[in-house]
C-alpha cells in the first residue's frame, strides 16, 4: 500500500544531516564560550541595620578552612552552603553546614559562618550557629535579606537512635549588636 502523502527528503537521515547538526552544535558551544554575561551584583534589601551597598566581592570559599569539628580518622565534609551579606558591610559571608564523613549513620551537623579578611589566603570561621554536640541535622539552608534560615531535625531525648530523628524545627539567625542572634525561638515539633 502506498501513502497518499509523498515521501519527504528530510524524513530520512543521511550522514550529511549528522555532520550539519554536529557543526551547528559546535558553533553554538564555541560562541557561548566567547560571549559571556557581565558579572552579577546583588543588593541587599535595606533595613535599619543594613546599608544598601552592592555586593560585588566573591563569597568566601570553604576550601582550606579549619572547621571546629572533631572527626577522628575521617575528614570534615561541607554538606551545604549559602552566601550573602550578613552584617551589612557590603561583603558576602558564607554559611556552611559541615559534618564528619562517616561511613554509616547520620553524623550531626555544625553550621558555621565564614568570612575572609582582605589579603588572607583562606576564609576563617567567625561564628558557630549550630554545634555538632547538639545532635542536629540540617535539611535546608538559605540566606535571605541578611538572615540565615535553617530547617533542622533533632531528637526528643538521648534515647532516640541517631538514625531516626523525631523532632523538626526551624531557625533564623541575624547579626545584631556584634553577634548572631537566633530570632526564632525553638519551636520544635514531632516528626
């Protein structure tokens, strides 16, 4: 049986079609590596304690940082990070969620604020928001309008196994009077 629609030449692929497609893709890739957007800048929302200065400096990297966490024979692992201007000085800080790279179980997290002084090779920890001794796991982290926001999982008692946190909480810290202050009270509830 013959089709009522005539056969179209472009419905059958031939090697020349693949060469043309590969050439077009290579052209787009080459052009995109040459044409780059301008560097991004961000402006923090103004508030009583924040200036409206554009943030143009790079956020501190977590590499080479000596985190105050005891991991024994395993290394400390940065699980999450977020950056933003937390103290209103126009330079971003980095907030890092760190835990020991344990082969089993759910190691507790520490949440640390990093900054880098001008000319310093590596960032340094300037504040601990969550201490690993608190046995908390951070499931979410963000920096919004100069505040650090975290979703936390914890335990209702020391008898609850480390595998199975049974308390869910959220926290918000802001820089006030030269310190990070938790502005949301512990509102933990069972999972």
